[in-house]
């Protein structure tokens, strides 16, 4: 995974902007080691108001909570990095990981009720009528590419995007895509991050079925990544540096007992915490089914 990084030691990948949306009760976690497990229930729910960043207020009716979280965190990162409009247009790429599809229990049950024919589940009913009969706009809330669309449309980022979901391990594939794009000159900046609306019926049901009753908060975190030379040339403040990334095999530890409180935002949040604490280094590690993904960052 890190083959390209050692070849560019003088032009490393750096962080020039950070955007963060997470529950107020978890804000102290950025400066100390309070685990998410200390909190539960309403303390982990979080929403955001993207209205200041929207080109049209009418867009709000198409946005799910996951879209709103991503929009606000992404806008914070872009503004923090002071990316000019001409750089955002065609020279900035979006690379992000989106969490499981969010759904309120009432909506999920209503869709399920209209997805049957002759007392059996009907794919035709599910695809053709269920969403329309419940709420025609509901479909927009369950498309995993919608957070990237809203970020792209409202921040005028047209340099392409890489989107993956819903495993937080896949945030490393998004990171690799970002590093490759910068190293190969396909992008001059990358808006990299993850978002997860986790305080909802479907995610809690998934955790219950897999035996992981996690205190999973609603969260979004984005980083602006650039090469060091590009950041210095435009006078940007460098907040952190990606020192190395790697894949190890076999993976140490038991995947079944691994907890991912922050979903696909685990990795960018670790970097945001490093910057917030002004710590010298951090090594982030995510075990997968067959491999372990790691990255080293420094301030």
C-alpha cells in the first residue's frame, strides 16, 4: 500500500485543513482519552446545519442527516485550508468513505410493509412502489453517493471523486486513492474523510445482529490533503504529515472483537485528534478480515 510514499520523501502528503462534526459530549475526547464507551443514548446523537454552505436552501429537503454532517465537516476543512475557488474547481478530488445507510425505524417499517405481495417479499414492490408510497424523497436519504454529491455540488469541487462504503477499513482504500492522485498529479488537493449517521434504527440493528452493541456516535471528519511542495507554494499552514502507510499480513488480533466506535471516520478522526493535542506522532491501525491497515502521522 505504501510503495509510492518512500519514492517521494521530499514531497510527502500533508494535512492543511480539518473539518469535524461530532456530539458535543465527545468534544473533550479530542484533548483527552475519554472513550466513546463512556457515553450512550442521546449524548451520541448529532446533527448539523449546512444552510450556510448551500448554494440553494431548497437543497435541504433532499439531505439526510448523513448528508448534513458530511457537508458541514467538508466545508470546515475546505475553509480551514483556505482552498481558492480556482483550485477547488478541477484540481481538487473527493475521497471518502460513507457509513451504513441510515433509516428511522418508522420509515424502515413503512417501506417493508409496502414491499410485499401475496404475503411474500416482492423486489418489484420494493423497488417500484414502497419508497414512493412512503415518501418520494426518502430514496435520496439512502443512496451512499449522496454525501459526495452534496459536497461536490455546493463546494464546486469538480475534480472527480472516489467513494466507498460502509466498512471503516475501507477508509484506507480511500486514503490510498487520495495519495495516488496526488503522487500522479491527477489532483493538487484531496478532500479526504468519512461520515456515519450511526444513531439510527438500521445501524443499531446491524450492531445487535453482529453482537457488537457499540456506543456509536453520529460523526463526520474531513481532511484536506496536499503534497508538501504544493502546500508551501500557496502559503498554506501544514497541520500534519502522512509519514507512511502499510498493509501487514497476517493480521494480529481478533476482528470479531474489534470495535469501531467512529465508523468510517475512525482514521481522519485520529489525525484530527493528533492535531488538536499537538502530539508529535500517532500510528493508526485497523484490522481487516485478512490484513491489517496501518498509517503513521506526525505534526
